[in-house]
């Protein structure tokens, strides 16, 4: 039995409504064709009618490949921001979203990177 043809990858899923999800596959011995990420099923399915869900096509594109899991994880974060898949009108990523925090009795927008 042959091993995986691709090592660890970052991929983009494009849903029928045009919204995207950026994910990574760093499990096992490498990329699995069957793996389509950990996007939130409830959120995605709410965007489609029952009839639309009966004939549903998702496109999967490999955006980046490496034998280094750390490099793939770093690239996934970069591509989520670059593709803006963390903006709800554009994509389904729930990580790397802007957070709101209280400062001086007001509110300001803070990036995840600022939280470190």
C-alpha cells in the first residue's frame, strides 16, 4: 500500500455560496484526501436550504505543502488572514478573528496577536 502523495498541507475549501474555509492537515503520515477540516457544521448548514444540501459540492484546493508541521501551522495562520476567511461574510474560519476588549471604559478592536 502506497503512502500519502502529499505531505502536510494547507488547503482552501470553497462552498457553493462562495464562502471559504482555510485549514491544515498535519495528521498521521500526511495529507488525507478524505479530510475536510473542522469547520462548524451547524454554521455552514444554516447558510443553505434543505434542497441545496441535497446536491452539495465543496471544492478543495491545496495551497501549501511541507514536510514540516510547524511551517504548515504558521502558513495556515498567514493564509487565513490573507484570504480573510476569518471574516464571517467571507469565510467560515472561527480562529484569528478580531476580539473586542474594554480599555479606559471604551472598547477597541484587538488582533489575536495583540493578546499574546
